[in-house]
């Protein structure tokens, strides 16, 4: 016991360092700015969902609005770099606070702390779950709300009708953040059917349905229904498969499988050791199964999303997140067990998971990260725009126009998304979302123009080097 709490401060410091390192890297990913731009768009009063033929800027809003609303506190911050740092920190809080709440209400606080560290370190070391945790995206609030929904069923002293309704409403809110969270609703319903019977499942599904219908009604009332459905349904569900999808899928699956092993082994061991032929008794004794089922039900949906254009490893990150949460809760449930073999095994799994996840070398990256913080693409683009107003068009940096000119311009990957499903822009639509005049098109390091519309527009431009945009792809008239 003394040794456990002697190492606790060290582990907490290491976790804070890893979180700080992840947040400090967030301004250097263009997609964080792009996604925060949608919250900024709401603040500035621009239409969140551009219509199929309506003139105006297109920035690619394929998710329901709740996740964009969640990041508004970061969007209103004046400083460009601080905006993105705050957005990343909000994502961390959206994931870690609900997980900690579930663990601390499910068992002794001493065990809960170590089980939280187990899950937190594994989330950070997993490439997919890292995206969920640190990136400004619909994933973080969606996962946090789904965690609350599942966690409401972890009450050790019994459940009431209000728990089923609150869980259903939380899952409906999660679905209102990201459409692909629907399998969690099915997983929770399946668990309740086995553990508590059809009445409990009916209450949960009724709450999810009522919450879902209410949220959909509000959304279609506030925003034009046709435009909303065109973006979150037609465009989101019609994207074609990536080229070479199978090799990409196999590589992603391989890395995700390796990431998940520290959680998968304790789940399989505890499930086998505590197995009961009476499924209801088994489910009630192992309430963490609701998280494991969520991971299982999310897997095929994530598999499908992973091979479509515009998706990333974050889809598998959601799957392994629920696996890590399930493992942490399973270990917490059996750490104080009277069976010596089970108690020792859970402690070994807990220690190994923490050891696998920690990365003490990250402390060396903090000082350089702080020094280089304001050399991020958004800050560079804004500084350039201040020095040369009206000269450059930044099709990968929507925040530049919003911050400097209170104007919104076309986003290149959003145009590509529309073209990929056969809804390219008309000439009028294209011109309505471009700056009135510009001499160069600048794309940040690591990115490139992808939309046919902007590739055609810049076909007669020539590559240029601008010392004020080091590493950028610059195309000049």
C-alpha cells in the first residue's frame, strides 16, 4: 500500500507531462484549425450547413451541430494559437472527466486513481485514441457523453428507472455529436436486455428516442432542414472508398490490435475466470461489459468508416477507447477480490498496462514545444496576412479570414468531399467563396490542394518561394 501511493505522484506528474505535450502539438495540425473554424463560423453568424446549390463558402460540416457548439468557448478566444490550445484542452476534458467520474463512483478511490491512470496512459499511447483525446473533433464530446451513458449503469447498489432514462438521454446527446456513435445505443440496449430485462431496455430506448427526436427537431428548426440533411446525411453517407483501402485497413488494424493488447488480455482473463452459465448473473457481476459491448458494436461501423474518403485512424480510436475503459473498470472490480490468484493477476495487468503506456521521454519535448509554439501554421498565416493584406488565399486555413477579415472562404478538403460524391460547385458557387483578389495561394506544410475546383483555378499559377512562409506550398499568379 505504501509503495502504491509513493509512486502515485510520479505517475500523476508523468500523465500531466504527456497531456501537456499532446496539447502543445495541437496547433501544428491543420485539421484542428479547420474543425475549430466551424465553431468560429457559428460565433460569426455564418450558415453552418451550406446548401447544395446555394452560393457561399463551403467548409465541410458533415457532423451534427452539438460538437461544434461544444468548442465555442475556445472559438471566442482572441489569440489564434490560444484558441487551438483551448480547443485541444476541451477535448481532453471531454474524454477524461466522464471516465474519471465513472471510475470514482464504481469503487474505492485508491483503486479508481490507478485504474484511471491505466486507461489514460493507454489512451495516449494508442495512435487512434490519441486523436480522439487531443484533436478538436466531434469524437471527444461524443465519446464523453457515451461514457456518461454507459457509466450510469455502473451503479453498484442497483438501478432505477431514472438511471435508464438518463443513460438514454446521454447516448442521444452522444449521437447528436457524431452519427457513428449509434452502435453504443444498441450495445447499451443489448446489455440491459440481458442484465435487467426488456422493461429496463424499453425505458432506455424510449429515452434515447425522445432525446433524439427532440434534438433533431431543434436542429431542423434552427438550420434549414434541406441543407442540414444534405450535409450530414447525403454527403456523409455517400463518400466512396479510398484507393488501396485494403492495405490501409490491414495496417490500421494491425497497429490498433497491438495498442489494444494491454486491455484485451485482462478483459479475456477476467471474463473466463468469472464466467457464469447464467448470463444475467454474469452481466450483473460484470457491469463493465457495457463498455466492452460498445467497443464490439462500434468495430464494424468504424471498419466501414475507415475505408471511406476523408476518414482517419480516429475511428479505430473510438473502438479502443471503450476497450480501455472496459479493462480499467474490470480491473477495478476485481482488485480487492478475496481470491488470491484473481487479485494478484489484476494487479499485474494493472501494473503492466501503466508501464506500457507511460512515455517519460516526453518531458524532453516540453521546452522545445513551448519555444516553437507560435511557429504554427495558423499563426504564420495570420502574421503574413497582417503584413500583406489581400495578397494570399489560404484554402487550408479558414480561421485566417474569420479572424483578420471577418470573412469566410472555401476550404479545399471540403470542396474535395463534395466533388468525391458528385456534388461539385458551379462557377457561381466557387466564385462566391473566394477572396475578391489574391496573388498567391498558400498551403501549409504537409498539406496539398486536393479539390479539382482549386487545382483548375491554380493550373496557370507557378510554384514560388516566400521566405515569410517557410515550408509552405506557394502558388503565384
